[in-house]
């Protein structure tokens, strides 16, 4: 049926990780080995243009042999049954688009879509820092704060695909408004814009190593590592918000493993250590004792590996 | 095999609902019909005495015919695999006791144990206000605040049985210490002692219908219904804490149905309406829109029906 060129590649699935700025894509073997990879700027604002780019990426990766199926991760919600996308602020043209069906018709392969944090959670549970844990929380720290949940060994997406909105748990009842319509959400403090806002506040009337720097979380964590008081204050605030959100999750779900992923989580142990300490303060003691914390093991590959895994599981 | 006296009772399971003060027990048919019931004061402080009382209750209910299995709900944590009890503040002698095995050896029937809120959640999902919803949160409002989760159609207990500790989600970062070691937990405000404390505060220097009354949640809700300002303040505070905890759960789990049970929830619509309003303020809009709220349909029977259901599912 397939024109097999390399024996091992006949079973390679294709994983697509579509972000607001870049598309990453890779061939992923049944054992998780990552083969040929692509990384290209997102070329279009329109749904049609985006889907064409995705199909071209599949086509390119199929030069090494056809793939049995394609998985796609997006920075938004995917309805579990219909595969329709919702709430994709960075790629608004995808709102309401039945992504899996559209992609399948364009690339000629069975296609499956998922939220990007959910895909990354699956990848970490399969081969990364969540391996061997039936109940796992994956937290994605980037511009926003997202999460994926593996419960009783399976990805849990909730009724309509919205599960894992840890970034919108309210942790500061006296906090600032959030884009979601609520206020004091984890994301208002621990999302990238929250770091900037709080760094600006912390620097007021103070000498700080942050002066004149780009106020990105990574830069702030670095300054905190160097002992800068303003930066430490900002890191502490982010850790407190994340710790409160993770503690709420642990109290509710009694997961055994928390994996911290996303760009910001790579910034350094100073953040993770504080997140763990703040989580501990707010978690039922037996629940905290039964849980361990790790940084993502798959790093930037979690997205494509997870997307491919979505397709593998759907075809199993 | 069984000495069948009444045809329909041959398949009756026995459900035991052990509280801190009362033991409730009932025969429950395979279709959920509740047969003969018992309610008796808890007679012993010792694990041995409690287990003997449970076995006697089973024996009494088996006068109508033998039961294929027995389910037990307790106000504490039950380890999923071992059936060992933990964290049973009102019946501390049960700490570390392998309840299911001990009960089975005393009553001669296969026996299964579960947390009481989990059992009630199963009952409501099976026959009550959660019927037909694959993803459901059951909140038990009583002396404490507990919860049970049905996710993807199955009871979710977490790694070690602690899932559903909604009462220990921190909702008031400036709040009072909680028995769990944290502070500002939902339960410090919406648990019965929290109602008393806040009513005493609200009555200070104020004329209130609560003066001279027993400060139980039901009494306070009644006074709020009559327009008493102090009582309304207390109800609002409880609703805010519960709403924040439920909102955190909805954002994380995208459940379709919330069922409010336990003695306090029966106090009146004035509380439930406010809980819903406070939840809405803090929940991702699409998630709130996809969720509906109901009061428990099984009321005081939820415990025994759920305990019997635990046994049925374990034997299925």
C-alpha cells in the first residue's frame, strides 16, 4: 500500500506544531524517535493560507516516505469530537474551522488536531518527564500559562476541550483584570505580560540590574539569579501565582507528577524551586508528599512529538 | 447459590454510609431502588467496634436475602488499590485500616470502600442530578467542603485517593489558617465553622436576626432569606469562596454539570444562586456557558446509594 523506501520510516507519523509565529514539523517514529524536522515562519493570516502551509509541510516531510497519519497541535482549543478550533487568539482566522477534516482533505492523510499544551503533555507522559506516571500535570509557561492533564493514563480534555485552563484560576482576588473577563488569574501574574508589568512596578524608585533591559521572563530570572532585588520580587510573585494554581490542581486531582515546560520554564532552577516551595505551602500535605516536580525532558520537541502522538493514539 | 426469598432482592447490594455521628445503611437494587434502610448512632470509637457495627448492619439488612457485595462510604480518604483509610478526622481510629478487607472478613461478602463524597458523586451521576453527564463535579457542603469527580464517565480518585479536595483550594490569600496547614482554603470560609466565625464577625456592633440564634449555616441562610444584612454578608462570603473553588475546578476540568449536595446545600436557593453568580465571574466564559448547576437529587440517600454503586461497579 505504501511505497516504502526506508523500512523504519514506513511507520513514521507526522507531527505539526503550529504557533503564533512559527510552524514546527517533524517525522516521528513509532518509538518516538524524531526524524527530519522543519521550522518555518507562519506565512499567512488566513485559515486557507495556514492550512495550505500545513499541507505543504506534510508533503515535504513525506519525501522520506508516506506517513500513516498526521497530528496537529494549535495554540487554542480543539473540540474533542468535531475537531473544530476555538479561542486561538494568535491565529484568529482558525476560529470555528474543523481543522482535522480540513487538513486531511488537503494532505490526503488521516489527520487529528489537539491543543498544543495537551499534545506536549502527551509527549512528556509518553517519553519525557512524565513517563510512567498515570496522573500528570504538564504546565506550559510562555506568553500565556497553559496546561495539559493526563489522568488515569489518558489525556483529559474535558467536555468541550477546555480542560487545563490553569492560567485562568483566580489566585489574586485583589489582582488586575484578565483578558478572559475575570481578574487576578494566574496568567495575569505569571504570563509574560505579567512579568513585564510587575518588573516595571518593582523597578520604580530603585536601582536594578533590569534597568534598560528587555523585560522578558528569561532576563528577569537571570537578574534574580544574580541577586537583583527587584527581579527577585518579580520571580517570587510569578512563583506564588503558579504555586497557587498548581496547588489547586494537586488538591483537586492528586496527580503524581508535575512537569514544567514552555520557554519560560527553561529559564532556570531558581523559578522551579520557588514554584515548588509555593505549591507546597498551599497543598494538602499527603498530596504534596505524593507528587514530584520536573522540568520538561523533551523541551522544544514536545510539541511535534506530542502532535504525532495524538495521531498515533487516534489510529491505534 | 443464594437463598433467594424475594426475586428482586437477590441482586440487592448493600450500601453503608458511615459518618462521624450516624451510620446509614440500605439495600439498593441493581436499578437503584432503595429498599430497607437503617440509621443508627455510631457506637464505638475503636476500629474494631466500628467494623463490628458495620458487619451487624449488613447482617440485619441480609434478613431480606443475601447481598452479592457490600459498599462502604467513609468521611476520609480510601487508597484506591489497597482500600486503606487515611485522614478520617471524625473517626481517627480508622487511620491506616484496610477497611474493605476487614469488612469482607467480618461480613463474609466481597466489600469495597470509598470516600463518602466520591460515593455520593457516583450516585448522583448514576441516578441523580448528574445523570447523563460524562464530566461532573459533586460538591458536598457540610461541616467540611468535599467533592467527588466523575471524569470521562468514571469516578476519578487520583493517584492515592485524594482527588476532590476542593475544600483546600486557597481562595483567600489573606485568610485564616486551615487545619490542613495552609490558609485561606475554601473550607475555612464555607465550612460550618467558617460560617460561625464570620457570622460572629458580621454581628459585631450590629442589630441582627442572628442574635441569640445557633449560628448554623441553615439558620444563617434562613436569616439571609429574610433580608438580614449580617446574614447576607456571611452567605455572600461563603458563596464567593465556593464560587472561586468551583471556578478553579471548571477552568481545569471543563465539566458539564455541577451538583451541590450535603446538608448545607439544602438550605435554599439563595445560596446556590449566589454560588453560581460567583463561579461565573471567575470562569472562562466558554467553560461556564457549557456547564449547568443543580442541587442534589438524591439528597440524604446519595451516600448509601453511592456506596452500593461502588460495590456494583467493582463487581461488574
